[in-house]
C-alpha cells in the first residue's frame, strides 16, 4: 500500500530553488499529520554536496540521482527517472514546487503514472491517509477544494505560499541508480538575464506599474531597487510595449503571491486582480479615487504616482 | 508540415466568475466564451509555420455544440480544418481524460507538430498538453516564446524564471505557448466567410474508440469537492495627508510598523 511523502526538489547550478525548501517543509508538516516519513529526491550532476541541506527542513532521507544526463533539466530524463523512483518507493503523496520546471514535469508524471495531480496548491490538508488540497481556478477568482484519486497524489505547491520551517531530521543520503531511458530532448543553451533581477513569482515584494505610468518606470524601478523588489506590469503596459512580456502580472501573465504588492497607476481590471489577489498586503496608488483597485487593496493613496512614489523612495531611505 | 493545434473554449478573462448553486461548478449564463488566450498564440504560430513550410493546420478540440464557434474562429484566422469531439459522456472530464480523448482523436490525424496553450485560463490545470505528449510518446517543450524548425528538428526557446532555455528535439514534438511568441491575427471578413465552408468534423467517443465509462465527470481523478470565493479583504484603509511627502511618510510608517513588510 502506498505510504510516505516524497518531495521532488529542484536545483539550478547546484543551489536549491526556494520553492524546494517550501515543498520539503510542507511535505514534513503533512507527513507528521499522517504519521509517516519524508523522502526528498535531488536530481542533477555533482549535486551530492547540497543534498545534505534538505535534512534541515525535515527530510528523513534524501535520494540522490547524480548523473551527467541530469545536469540540465529535460522532461524525458527527469520523468523517466522519477517515474521509476515513485514506482519502486510507492509514496502516497508526491510534493514538488509549481515552478516552471514543476509545471512541465508534474503533468507529464501524472500522465505516466495515471494519477491525479493538482497545480499551484495553496493549502494542503492531511485527510484519510492522504491529502485534500486547495488551489485557485479561473486565475484565482475561485478557490477549489480538490480530492486526488490514484497513487501517488501529486501536489505542486505554488511558489512563495508555503512557509519554510526548519525541522531537523536525519536527512541520510542514498545514491540511486540513474536509468534515464530514451532522451530525445537536448538542452542547447541556458540564458539567464544579467544582473540580480528578481523573479516575480519568487519575490517578497513587487512594485507594479499600469497605464498610469505612461511607460515611465524609472521611479518604480528606483523604489523596487531599494526594497529589493521585483518589478511587475499590467497587461496594458505590456501590450503597449513599455515592458517585456515576462513582467506581466495577471490571469494571462504571472500569478504572484508576494508579502507586499504595490500597484502604481493600475486601475484594477479583473484579469489583473486575478494575478495578484493572494498577495499578503496590497497597496494601491492611483490618481483616480474611484479606481476598482482600491476595493482590492489594504492601503490606498489617491494621488499622482509620480509625486508619491519618489516621496516613498525618500521615506524608505530613512528607515533603511 | 502538418500541424494540429489543441484548442479550448473558456470564459473571457474579464468575466465575473460566480459559483453555481451546486457549489462545485460556476454559473455559465451571462458568460462570454472565447478561445483560450494561450491557444490564440498556438493557432497563430501554426499558421506562420504552415505558410513557411506548406502543409495543413488542424484545430482539435473537445467540447459541446458551442465550441463550434471557437473552431470557426480558428478557421477564420486561416486554419484548414477542425475536429470537434462532442459527446455528452465526455462532459466534465478532467485534464487527464481530456488528454486521453484528444490523443485517441490524434490517431486519425497526421501530424508533425502539435501546439497547445500552456494552460486553459479556466481550470489553470496545466495538465492536457503534457499528457497528450505522453500518450503520443513524443517530446514536449513548455512556455515557448520562439521556435525554429529545420532538418526534421525543432529548436524552442522556453521561458524559465529569469531567463530562457533553448532545447532541441526531433519532430514530432508538442510545444506549449507563452506570451511573446507572436501577435495573434484577427480573423478578416473574407476569412470569416471562407471559414464557413471549411471542413469541421464532429465525432463521438465511439468514433475514436474511447469507452465512455472511462471519462467524464464520474471518472475524474481530480475531484472538485467545493468551490469557494477567495477570502474578502478588509476594507481599504485610505492614507490621509496634504502633500505627497505626508502621504508617503504615513504609508511607509504603516507598512514598516503595522504590516512589517518593509
């Protein structure tokens, strides 16, 4: 009978992504409720050195799949290896992060194993020896409570939602045989944008601009820089070509859940709200006191962003 | 180059979504149904590839009678033919079952390439594209913003956090779309007229060899127990002040001291 929690982690250049710590922490919490163990899996090349870190967040055991063919993520190789791990270990619940990699991997694994998968889970509850999850649908306009049939239940957790908890366990390392099988995909190149650009889906703070910026993002960039924040944009801004597609927050862009979302000159179209409504705190700055964004915000300023945001920059400097 | 585009009809992203009386579905009256925005990129890319390489573009969807409208939209954009799997027994299928149905339909459609939206903006499940690739036994590339086909291979620029990964795989391949791939065209009036005469095949589950007792609402592996509205926020606290400086100071104070987020 399937039992235990397995967490698929993700690393880039031999450093774990933050969502992997979130997934291991959440896996530990659920395993404790179910009275079972947590096994984490690390895949890559030359990654044995980092595998030990996962014990700190509650992994009882860490499986290490270390092979040159796993140095770059490919759907083929990772699915082949992980499907075999899951078939032989028979976990009841598989956790992973709903990162870009998780969004490619989880659905393929679910199809391979013919089992239920839920993407972008924001709540996971232990129930009847397995889990029930809550996940947004329609871009967050509704939240769905989901029961997953099949073994294992595959749960992809939304980045930035689950808390990272230190809960030291053994974390004993077991190297596993890598049978990557047929791999048709080759990774030719990985291009990471220069600088310390913070990824929207992983940011603690986001400063976002809308039509009201008229495309002038300098003040927003400055505030974001001071706050170590990512810069986001509304659909209008992207459609106008003022910012690149990757900056778009909304139902057809990135869905984000930072601690603080500062919306500058954004009116608050339904499709934008859908992309940021799970932020912990929302600040709206808009000249139009009747803008719908204010009804979704915690704090509002009805004034010109070009006057208020530079003043905010000065205030932030004072407290830093 | 024969290309199949997987398309879905979804509520418009500006639509207000309300939970129906049963608590597990949404109210569908008053909703404007449109082609899934990510599928528009898929149709556009297919048309561009076909026009550069010859071949056909087939639109494949599973849905009810109203999905005909979305297929006609794709045909009006320039696709060559449509296939609609329309069977009451298929209604309510989850992503895996939809993928099984589409994969069964693909057995009768020649293809070198399959393009799908990265996700439907209704259930945001991310399941169908990858599962179709799995059932067809072909490689996949996700969140593609650029592609290039030559010598029977496709090179894809896939967007990842903070950058891009360039992958290559031999055709046939299934890839999913990301914003930035292209600017989908609007259907022209002559295109709309022509679309009315283009072939649109409707098939039942029996036609494609799917046992109805394996799909549909009763056979979901992803079971919706309840839909709830997102928690309401407390009423907005408007920051008071005479000057931008006062407003900014009051806001940063509350973020720093009360919310403790800066």
